[in-house]
């Protein structure tokens, strides 16, 4: 999956299909979630979310502090009811959990973090094989 230039693109290797969606008016919401835990400082988080300390935890053997975030913006709250972030004692996010309502959530865990690596522009684009079928993101 890549996000850039106002679009999200996802590749499914099993079906050799790529799907794309133009973020349009939702771009700000997506940008907000992308920065959550990877670029927002504490003042920005407190401005956009009600923040509660969740306590100490361990994720993949790494000591973390869990914080709970409830969006203040009604548009974001309509999509995500609350977020949980596990922040490493080293200072970066190692796990995120977005609660979308009805008991559903999206959980992302990050390991082998390489902070501020040099990445070439070509590495930020999907390298799609020949013959890939394109469709709209479902």
C-alpha cells in the first residue's frame, strides 16, 4: 500500500490486482491518521484529541506507555471512536489500534524500526508487475 499525491494505492499479489482511490475531500482525515504517532507532538495531540494515559505495557519485548486518544473533531470521530498508541520508552510508536465502532478495530504493530533512514523516491511507489489489473478501492 502507498499513500501519496492525494491517492491510496493497494496491491493484492494473489489476484494480481491494484486498487486506487482518490482521497479528495478526505485527504485531511487521512493525513491526520498518518501523523498519529509518527510526527505529532504532545501539544498537537492534546489539541486534536482527548488524551488519557493508559499505563505501562510491553509490546514484542519492548517497554511502552499506552495512551488513549478520542478525536475531538466530529468528522474524525464518525470514522474512529478512539485510538490507542503504544509509545516505546525510546520515543517512537510501536503499536496503534484504531477502534472504528461495533467492536471492530485496525491493529498495526511495528518492529525493527529504522528511524530517519535515507529512502529514494522510487522506493515509495508500488512496483507493480506487468499485466496487473486496476480497479477502484473497495
